[in-house]
C-alpha cells in the first residue's frame, strides 16, 4: 500500500507544472467586442465590455463610443411576457431597441429593459434595473432604476477622493502593495505590507 | 424674496440626508468620514439643496467639498450670487 502511495506522490511531483496564464484583459475585450459585432451589436470605439448577455436580438443594441459595460450586465431586447397573449395570437412576440450614448458606464449586474435609451455621460449603478429614457449626465441606481442626480458630481467626488489612484498601468503586485499600505492591511504573515519588498 | 441666507434650512437638509439632528452638525465635520456618507449621498444632498433652496451648485466645487463648513460656504456663495442676479 505504501509503495502505491509513494508511486502516486512521485508521479504527481514529476508532472510538468502548468503556468497560470496571465490574462490580457485588453485582448479579451477586443475579442469579445469582435464576437458581439459579428452577432450584430453596434459598438462604438474605445468601449470596455465585460458581458456577452445581449439577449436573443443583439442587433437591437447600440452602444456609443467609450461605453463601459461591467460583468453580469444584461441587455433585454424582448419582453417574453408576450407569451401570455398566445392563446389568441399564437406567434406573438414583443421587442424593443436599447441605445446607450457615448461615455456612459453601466455597473455590475445591471439590467437594461427593452425600449431603453440611456444618454451620454451617464452612470448606471450596480444592480440597477433601467427602462425608459435616461437623459445625458444622469446617475441611475436601484430597482426600479431612479435618476438620483448628475453623474458628473460622482466623477468630481471620485477625482478628489484619496482612494483614487493613477494605477491602471501598474503591475498586479505593485498595485497590491500600494493598496495594502493605503488601507492599512496587514498580511497573514503579520508584517505590514509597507515593510515588504 | 428673503434677503437673509437660510442657514437653518440648509442644515435641516444636510441632517435629513445624513439621518442626523441639525443641532449636532458642526463646521468641522467631514461629510464622508464623520457623517458616514459616500459619493451617492453627496449627489442626493446636492439635488435636495438645489431643489429646496433654488440654487445651482457647481459640480467642480462640490467635488472638492470635505466638511459641513465648506458646504455651507459654497451654498451661501451661490445663494448670494443668485440673489444679486435676481435683483
């Protein structure tokens, strides 16, 4: 029995180790946008898109330039409740376009319902359920999504926040060290991160 | 039109948004750290001030505000400007 275990351990140790692939988010984004354009989504320049939930009619969705779409966001281009009319109209369906203006950000797990138009320079908060017409520079949060004010106020506050950094180009480890130090996080080793190399 | 800046009304709005008593507000209190808000709270505060006091606050100015005292100053300044234009 011991020899069998020893053989398995040796076999495991002798297996070639697979390097974790380094994710190139820019390349993944470009690939995703190319796939979505093939499916008919109209996408402007400079967009960053982390979802592929563009419903069964992706060609009804249009995104402007520099639109950010976080993970889990869902664009719904049809209202499946039309099925409730199928006793009298057996093949009935209902659809709506979704249009998003330039320089707008749509937060994690938001849902945009059919017939929604979001203006330019808007912020859609995480988890918002958005419908209807959203004017330029709106901040929308909640379910049902409500316009609570100007998106530009949030950006001005963020601009002046001590928690805002120019860190996009930093290496992962450098950013981790910086943030641990900034937020006073001590690693499990017990040493404050600022003392680590 | 009132000629005196309605500071009590402004404090009531701040207190209502941050769920505090207006009497406990001090000029040194920081909006985020001391009153417990975030950028969304500030948006709600700005919209409430603009709606109830009929003033327009500049986004850039709001972005730099840290304390209740600084906010009072900014609103007072905008309210005075509006009063001059109106008269």
